[in-house]
C-alpha cells in the first residue's frame, strides 16, 4: 500500500487563509495560477495524499470573492499544441476548462487571446467562443517585452491592450499550459486598474518548486524532471536570502525575470514594490501540508523515473531533442536512480525476453506489467485476439476478483463478431481487439454473466496502479489506461516497423 505523506485539508485551510491575507492589502488581487487548476496528477503522484483537484476546491471555497480569466497564446492555437495528459489541443482544453469550472460554480469572466495578430485558426476559435456567448479579449505582442519597460508601461505598450472589466476582489488568471501570457495579462490589468484609480496587486500561485523544501530534495528535483522540456532549473533564491537571511528555493525563469517584473510593478504603481524576491510574490503553502517526508521522497523518486520514460519516448517520437534527453539522464544519475527501480519494469521486460526467444519474426513482443496496489505483479501480452493492454486489464481484474485463470470472462461468441466487424466490415488492417473494445464487451457480458460482473466491479481498483509496457502504446490504449487512473510508462520502442498502422 502507498504511504500517505500529505494532509490535503490542512493545505487547503492554510492556502486559503494566506490568499485572503494577501487580498486584504488591495482593492483587487490578480492571482496567476501556474500548473494545472484541475486534475493536477503530478502533485498527486509526488505528494501521496494530495487531492488532484485541491486548487479548484480552494477556489470553490473562495468563489464568492473570485472570478477567472483564461489565457491562451494565439501561436499555440495556430500550431495545434497538444496537452500530453489529455491528448487534446489547447483550444479544446479551454472548452474543457470552462465546462469544469462551471460545474464547480466558478465564474469565468472571459478568455484572453495573447500575442494575437489575426492568425486564421485563432479567428475561428474566437468565433466559436463568441457564438457560445463567451467574452473574448485579444492582446497583441508588445515589442521588447519584458525588458523594454519604457515602452511596456506606456500608451504604446499596455495602453494599447484592452482592459478586461472584472468585479470580484480576486481575479484568477489561468491557462492550458506554460507560455500562455498569464503574467503579461496580470501586469496589463494592473496598469489599467492604476489608471482608473484602484489599488491592484499581483501574486503567483505556483505549487512547484516548493520554496521551503531543500533544493536537492527529490520533490523539487521531480519538478525539474517534469519541466525538462522547458529547461527549468531549481536554484536558491538569492534575493530572498539577501533580504531575509532565509533559504528559499525558486527556479531560473522566475529569478531571471524578477528584477524586470519588480521594476514594471514599481513603474505602474509609482512606488516601491512590496516584493523583495520572487518567493515573496508567491502564495505557495504546499510545504506546510507535508506530514511524512520519507513517503514524499519515495513518491518523488518514482515520478522522476516515470518522467525519464516519458522523455525517452518523446525523443523516439521526434517530439524532443537530444539535449532534453541528456538532461533527463543527468537528473536520473543525480538521484542515483535506474529505470528498473520502477517495480513493473523488470517483470515486463523479462516476460518480453522469454517471448522473444519463441518469436518467429523480429517484432518486439508487446507486454504490459501492472503493479497492483497490494504489490502483486500482473502481466498481459499481445495475442491474435487482443492487444497487451486489454490482456493486462482482464488479467488484473480477474486477480483482484479471485477468478481463476482458467475461467473465460468474455465468450468467443461475443469477441469473434467484433473482430470480424473490424476486419471485414470496417476494413481495419489490424483486427486485434483494443482495450476500449474489450471493456465494452466486458460491460455487455456483465449484464448476463455474474463472473463478468464480479470482474467489472474491480475496474475501480485499478486506480493508482503502476504499469509498464515494453513498447510504445497507441493513443487509444494509453488514454484508456489514464482514464482508469493507472500511471503508465513505456520503453522507447515501436511495436512494429509500420509508420501508420500500429
């Protein structure tokens, strides 16, 4: 069983109290939210016990005082940038985010398109939003941002961008991902609020790195691993130490831009900034929710290994460069970790090796190993009937339900027509049944088969199961496992030489 090392209730209480204290200093506080507002899987993995929806629940607690601006960079829409965790484009993620915020009863003020210059795909996106009665504002790029302060804080800079009317004392500024223009939007609003005679402030809510945890703590190193593609590096906040003689951790981008941001705020407000360090700007209290440091360390090390697999696969797919891959390998060496330190990796690879000896071709055997929450290892392999993902799921829920391996959960009477439909009716080149198809067949079988129902009821127990595949999974199987709540990693190996039909 996974050890709990974090108190989510204490964290929410501490965090909401601290934000409200900050709000009391201003007529309005613009709060930049870094990371994921909903479904923060990274935080959940490295802080066992953390509620992945803690941030949104925090905002729900403050909903009478808060409204939300969603920023998205026009360039990300134009090139169809994908969110890796959901497998959807940034524009679709804005729709998803609005729907989920509404479910929590939170007011979405508007969507802000940043660095907009009439891009065609972005025009279509704006039209879609406006047809659904969602307010949209566009901000252009400011030449010399963020260093040319004279231009930025002037009529030619923020003055040319639209002011977004807001009504609540807390304005949360969020986005689908990094580089979306959250900070620039906050500063733009501060400029216009000041011109209208209101005292507005800025703060940053970024969970990682954790400022009051040691620099080389695995928790903070796991953040570096998670942002290796952004080349983020954790560093000591020298501004904070010089001012307060207190050690604090931040990261390179915040430290590099702090002097400029401080000067922009001072230029806007006409007085000395209350912030003497990047850490001062933050309202991060996550470190105060840690209850078991050893549990956090172990969970963070496992996350570093998981991220190393992601990086290796991205490199294999051509989605990242060699520098990123080498940096990730250095991180692994720094923490003295090997990929085999992830429990399901070795069993999956060993099973694949045994199959390889019996193989009649050169294709890599596809094997998936699950480490169940009770520590048992369950494997599945690709066969003529179903793929490795489907096999592993069925074997796992049979084990959880104490159903013998000899008992068939799914009758060939059900499976063969599905396979025939794929090959003959839909003309699929690879008729092997996928996880989605197997789960649909299982749900149908459960209606009349009590044994299938028993296994079906165990699907919820796959949540938080650790899994590893000896080959790169297709998007559908990968998403099914994620939707079931498993943490999946893959060796950077394609299952065949096919480029399209996998």
